[in-house]
């Protein structure tokens, strides 16, 4: 059977929402409302670039400074 992501969507049960998506969209929506940018697309591109950079930085920090609990 094909992966659900490769199939056409015919019903809500076929939609898989990643666990982190609602929180990401909530914070993004708040940022757009707060900043009220003239160009929402440019603002969005920058917002998600910065979010990605933060994620990469956290991953690097985790690799460089492993948890002392292990």
C-alpha cells in the first residue's frame, strides 16, 4: 500500500498533521498580527528562516554539549 502522503486526500482521516504544526502556526499567526507587516510573504520568509536558524543552533548546541544525564 502506498504511503498516505502520496495518496489523494478524499477524507479527513487521511490527513496527518505533525504534532508540532499547531504550535508553530499559533506563534507565527501571533507574530504576523503583532508586526502587521506591509509584505506578509517577505515577513513570513524571514520568520521561518529565523525559526530554522534557531532550530539548527539548538541542534548544534545539543551535539556540542550533550546532556550530562546520559
